């Protein structure tokens, strides 16, 4: 199988851990995997089912499958590439539709709620903010989130109506068009949550994340600790149903402890897995690639008839 891993060019010299691991496991599985940056592709839409695409200025054959690793940073250009690849019969795992939906934190919560899955009570901010309504509907402390974001960067806890009013005034003076959501604070296990990996309709495993600096945010990228977490049927069920509702074949599902139950915090389309592999010893990269193999072999009779690879794929200087 020829697999493209769609990934933004790293800002530093170091390749992301996830890419290195995917390359390692691809070698084990006999998959020809290549990292492709969206900037390398020229998107030309035309009639007819061509089996090639322009990469680094050269016409190249399409891969069998494409694994987008752009997550919440998936921009319009990347989505357009994914849609084009899907249209041309390439297995895109996860799909453009699912990635676009989960990138928007409110939209993904709307889908989860429609599917009757437990989520924190959530409200979309409308400026000027009615603080009394927020107190009544969401309560304090409340979690304030930017609509798009990751690594816990656009997420904060507002403790009382006074500081909340100040924060809203500041946001509205900076950029009134900024979409912000407010969320009920699920505080029964402060600074702790669960990351559950769901791949191909199966739960791979779960990790308990705990913040190390007293923050309510448990993200490993912020220095949180990870420990293996024994799976329980309700965790498995919730993670599987969340991934299915959002149409994600590969998902990092985050669950909050809500007393003796769980609430879905968010679902990621291309979560990092360095902390998870280190904490649990599970092989996320291998499981992802096996799913890609499974998908591409199942769907090998693609809409356009495949043809032999004639030209070598060009190697771009930065990848
Ligand atoms: N409603 C909430 N109640 C309690 N903790 C929360 C809530 N929402 C988020 N958190 C904590 O903040 C972290 C980051 O929030 P999240 O929405 O996942 O943002 P990001 O996409 O940046 O990771 C979560 O992993 C969780 O630990
Ligand atoms: Mg998160």
C-alpha cells in the first residue's frame, strides 16, 4: 500500500514524534508511507476521473490511502485536498467531513447532543454577554473556550461573574467576531480526564491524564502525566458511540469524570499519541496503519480503475 500522511511542515528541525512512529510501523507492515505537506499539492479541479495529482510541480500517481494528521489546524486548503482525494477514489482516513465537523467544538458537541451522548452544558457567546443568563444556564466557575483550538491553549476557567464580565469585555474589544463557547465546569476530578483511542470501531485503550501544575486542564502537551486506565464497559461504550456519531474511524476521545459517570469533553481527529504510547505501552501508530491497510484492501475496487505506478514520487526538499 502507498500511504500519504498529510501533515503540516514542522516549524522546527525535528520531525513530530507521531510521524517518526508512523514511519517506523509502516516499515514493519510493508507500507510505503510518505509525509506530504498541503503546500506541496497544486489543486486543479477538472472533469473526468484522473488518477494523478500535482505534487511539487510534477504529476504523480495517487496513493492508495491518505492519513490526514492536521487535526484542528486543518485549514480550507487541506480540506479541499482531502475532498479532491476522496472524489478521486483515495481512501481518506478520517474523512474530510468528519475532520471538518470535529474541528468546530460547538458543532461537534451539537452532533454528540443530537445522539443523546452526555456533554457539559454549553452555550455560544453573543456579545454583549448577558452575565445573569450565563450564571443561570451555565453557572460559575465556567469554562471559556475558543471555537477552534488544541493543546488546551484556547481554554480557561472563569471563577466568578466579576472576572467573567471583564474577560468578555476584553474579548469583545479585541475581536467581536471571535466565536467563544461557555461550558459548565465538570469539577468532580479537578485536573483529570481520560483519553480513549478508538480505531476502526474498536477501543485500543485508555489513559488517565492528570495536570501536574494545579491547572484544571489535563493536556499532556501542557506537562500533564499519563497513566494506563483500566477500561470499563461504560467508557468503551461512550468512546465508541462518540467516534461513531462524529463519523471518525480514528479518534482520540476525551472524557471528563462527572461524579460516577462520564461526560464527553471533545473528540480529536488526529490526536498526538506520544504520551499515550509511553503511558500504556500500546502501539497506536501500528493500529492506525493496520486500519488504513484494512480500509484500502476492503475498498480496493475504487471508482476509478487503478493503474501501474510509472513515475517515482518526487521527494520535496523539506520532507
Ligand atoms: N467543561 C469542562 N470541565 C472541566 N474540565 C474541562 C472542561 N473542558 C475542558 N476541560 C479540561 O481542559 C482540557 C482542554 O480542553 P479541550 O476542550 O479538550 O481543549 P483542547 O482542544 O485545547 O485540548 C481538557 O482536556 C480537560 O482537562
Ligand atoms: Mg483536548
